[in-house]
C-alpha cells in the first residue's frame, strides 16, 4: 500500500539513504537509486566506481570511497557528447535513449586513469586523465568492441575482453588510437553458456573473467585460464540472490509505432509479473576487488523494481581457486546485511549525492544530468532559480534541455516550486518522470489561460484544472518498491491535493533506465516560447532513517510471510507455527543485542533459540542455556520485515509453508516473492 505522504518538511526527514548502518555493518543496496553496470577499481587506499549513463550528460559517472560502503560522486568523464549527430542532442526526432554510454571499465596504469566504454554507433571510446577529477582526454578508438573489460598485463600488453556468448579478446594500442589489427580472437566459443558484461583480472598468475548471462535466467559466471587466450573453464558463482525482490513490470511498446519511445496515444502494455520468478533481477554484472586486509568483494548490480539497476556489495569466499559470491556454508548467495570491510578508516556515513537543490550556486549539483545534450544558450541559473527556455516539442520525451536526476527509494517525496510568469502561448512546464511511458504534472499556457495538467502517457490520460497562479508547488510521491507513484500540487506550499491516479511504474529496455525526475519546459505549438523558472527542489526520504528497524527493547511476534502464521516456542522444545489468534507467552519474543547487528532471539518465557545439529527441520530448538544461543545477524528487509542469518552456518532460519515440518536453519536465502518461509515480519 502506498503511504499517505502529507506532511511539512522537518529535520526528521532530512536523511538520505546510506548503506552504512552506523554499527559496523551495511545493508544493501549501497545506493537506493540507479547505478548501472558498475566497475570497481582500487588505487592504494582509494576505491573508484564507474557506471553507465546511457543518453544523459554529463556522462560516465565516477564515485569515490574509502571503505567500499560510503561513496561520493566526484567526476564525470565528459560534459556532453562530442558528436555532431542530431540524435545525441534530441534534434529532428532523432534520439539515443538507452544508447550512448554502455558498461564502462575503469583502470589505472602508467600513472593515469583510463575509462573505456562503448558508445553505440561510434565504437569503443577511452577517456584518460592523471587526476580522477579530470580534465579527461577523449580517444575515439572505434572498432566493434562493446560491454568490455580491459587488462593491462604484466608484459605491457593491453587486452579487451568483449562480446556475448562467443567471447573475444582483442589487443589494444598503448596510445589508445584503436585495436591492434589482426589480434581479435575467440577465446571462449559459443556453446559454453557464457554471457556478457565481462570483467577481467589477473590474480596470482591466473586469468579470470567475471561475466553475466540472462538466458534462460540471470546468473553470474567466472571463467579462468592460465593464458589470456584460453582454454577457459567456467563455473557459476551466484545465481539466485534477489534479496527477496521480484522483477518490475516490463513496458511493452506495440509494433508499428512511429517512434520506438512511443507517442501520446500509444497503447503501452505494462503486464503483471511472475513474482516467484528470479528472471534477471538477481545480483549480476559487476566487478571484484581486494581490500587492504586481503578480503575480496564483489560490487554487482541488481534490478530494484522501477528504480532501475543499483549496486550491492557482497563478500567473496575463494573456494578451490574460484571467487564465489557469499560465505562458507552458503556459497552463491549473499547477505543483505553484512560487516563492513576491515579497513582502518573512519568514514562517516553519507549518501553519494546531495539530491535537494536550491539553485543558488553558480553550477548545478553533481546529481543533475541533462536528457541528451542540452542547448546551453537556452538555460541558466539566475537569481537563485533555474530558468529553462521552452523549445518546440510535441511531448516530454522530445523536450530538449530537460534536467533530470534519479528517483530515490524505497519511498520518497519530491517537491519543486514552479514560477509561471515567463510562460508564453503553447508553453508546457513542470515536474515529470522520464520513462517509457512517461508522465508529468505542470502548467500549460494557451493564449492567456493557465491550466494545471496531469498527464499519464500509459493511458493517454489528461486531467485539467484551471489555475491562476504565478507560483505553485508540484510534487511526485513515489513508492518505488511497489512500483507506484502519484502527483500532487499546492497553491500555498502547505496544503497539497492529489491530481490523477496512483500510477503503475515500470522498467523497460528502451531507455534502459528506471524512473527519473524531470524539470522541463517545451512548447507544444511548435514555437520558440517563453521560459519557466524552478526553485527549491526538495527530496524527502521517509525510510532513510533505519535506526528503529531492529526492534531493540520490544516484545514482538514473528509472523512468517509465507503463511501469515506466528512462530511459537513449543513447550516440547521445538520452534513451530500457531494460529493467528494465539497470543500466548510462547508467541512473544525479544532480541538481545550483542553488538554490530548481532542478536540472540529469546522467547518471553526465557528460553533461547538455538540449532542443535546441521539445521534440518527439527534442529531449531529452545534452550535455557544462554551459552548455546544461536548468534544471528539481523537482516533488515524494511517495513518490519527481516531474516535471521546464523553466523555459525551462514544459513537462514525458516519454515516450509507446505510440508508441515517445524522450523529449520538450512535456508540459503529469500525467494523473489518472499514466501518460501525464510522472511518474517515483526509486530
């Protein structure tokens, strides 16, 4: 259910999501906003993360961290695409939605940083700089090399690993002028169940290639060889870790539309999804890195509903020479909450971006990007406001100079002030969601008449309301975990009214991005119009403060999400389930805090939960001996939902919803719908 977010802005809601729990642990995702195709690099005591930016600019984002958990946006490799094609600037109905920058590889060698990426239609690109903050030099290497990884080998040669299924290795020229002619070779033939999104490493003399495959289901693979040219052997290193998240609805665009992004009136499909299916939402495609203590980590992306793809941090356990995701006893799965890397650094918990913006600075904040190349003569920061001059466009997705930033989950409320005095006939301006389908709330000026409009492209639905205001407040309220959002407006900044329905949100493979906030102004009558001004863009995250998510000091019942039944500590000595109406003492539990998110689970009658054997059904018992109590790491799944990870076996406690067996401690993790019996709700 979508929360009813109607409140005044207070300091209580000033916090932004950070994975750092403040107690020596972190909870995935690292960011609750989109960051696709992560590649990780460590240089000394510094970590850098590069990610895909598709059609938005500035492009090729780079984050920095000291502890792998807290990150800061420090650089982009370029301010705008330096290609003259109309498509890069959204001109003449040409576009590069979902094209542009794909799957970068970040490396450090020869005293400088290298960021490699494919730009669709332009081939392989490389950006180099001695300073991670830039300026960056652009090398157009061309060549049919995409979704690549790059290895600077010990002998001075530079190799690119690329392509899907049939994996290729191509040597690159040291001056970044292009591939070395005649060096392209197939190193893993088709038929070996290998995917794409490769990340290549040389570790202890062995070559490793981490890749991801999506057919028939998502999984992450590792291939290894003593030679860069092969032959390679391959294993799966993780497959089913979704942290209890199913796929988002996937937009369907019908055949025969004029534009691949659709038009107003296009009958888009947003079908229901199979909530029990892993699909390709599991953690996949990303890099690995060794920290200063010798521990290895994987930073993999995962599909988080309509937010899009974001990054998760997972420990690696080396097993028989393979970098397996997860922990001994539960390889292939990863904890959602785990201990921070053992690095001697005092990093303060913080979010990677400042999302709110008052437009008082001389430059836009780093979180902002433009939808395609902007026309810099048509926007400005003036007297503490953002001014956008409207240019001709029939709808939001074709509007130039649209300023965007990622939405932030799991829930958030975004509000901006719109000033209408500068609008002219045919102008449309407001707050929107760049997606396929798109939506927006804003002002339309026809002649001298101002109309407040909410438009939803999915249903071609338009709701109009006459207004007469030089200033109004526009708001988007998003429940992104549940793929829902709606718009609101206010004429005084205090009282808000909803306009339009609760909209279903989707993910799609056209822009390859999740929902994105948009500040826009365009002229739907084909004119060079007036201007709109925006101020005080505020993002509020009600669920960012997770300090109360673990029920310390509370007496609570444990409800199994699979059955809706509470757990009971039977007098017989087993943990079982009972009727929903049972309020006996044996259905009440509390936790004993052992520090760093570690807890004992104790029944109100004084007995502790422990595991007497290997964890099969019936091994979960009750004991009065505290020394036997099982040490769990609390896994926060938000909204009072949780899992309990045994720190002894690295397995989870749970109960089958179908067999009738008592509780066990042999669960590998949650299923995508959270109804396999291992996910609970406390009440």
